[in-house]
């Protein structure tokens, strides 16, 4: 990572989840690691997430979900990013996502899935190693 340019990360909660503690903890860890973090808040539509990513010029989007709607929402976000011509943004996901669903999410373009209990340093290092500045 270049010391002159900070990684910009959008942390988003797509869907109807009402809990964002995990997303806020990850957002703080990313900020503490020197990244610029934009947190969109709860109940974001895929269109809102992609619009925020465009507006903010982010290098990475971190999607957090607990509701079980990841199989619908994550691929929709990837589809909208593609429609906007955004193919250089790293997209990662986290939350309550069954192991059986991860391979399909990765096929849709989600780079990595971080489940509950993932060490924060692991998330930070993954983003640093895989983001395109």
C-alpha cells in the first residue's frame, strides 16, 4: 500500500438487517489500520450501495449481512457494479453466511467471505494485499 494514498473502503449493510455491530467493529479496525472508511448504515438497497461506491470512489466494498439474503443481494450488487463499468473494486463479504453458499458468491465476484470470529487483522491484511490502488 502506498503511504501517500489511503485505501478507501465502503462498508455497507444491504437488506433488512437491523444489527450492525459487526460491521461497525470491522469499519473501526479498517480505520485504525489507516484506511478511509465510509459506512452507509442499515437497510441499504443494492442500488444505494453501488451509488455510494461510485460517489465515494472506493477501492473496496465490504458487505455485511445477517438476514440470509446474501444469495440475492450480493450477486445483485456485483451485477450493478458491472453495469456501471466498475471492475477494479475489491468486494468482500461477511456475516452469517453458510459454508455451502460461499462458492456461488465467489463465482458472482465476491473476492472473500469472512465469517463470525474472523480475526480483524486477517480482514485488514486481505484488503491491503488485494486492493488495486
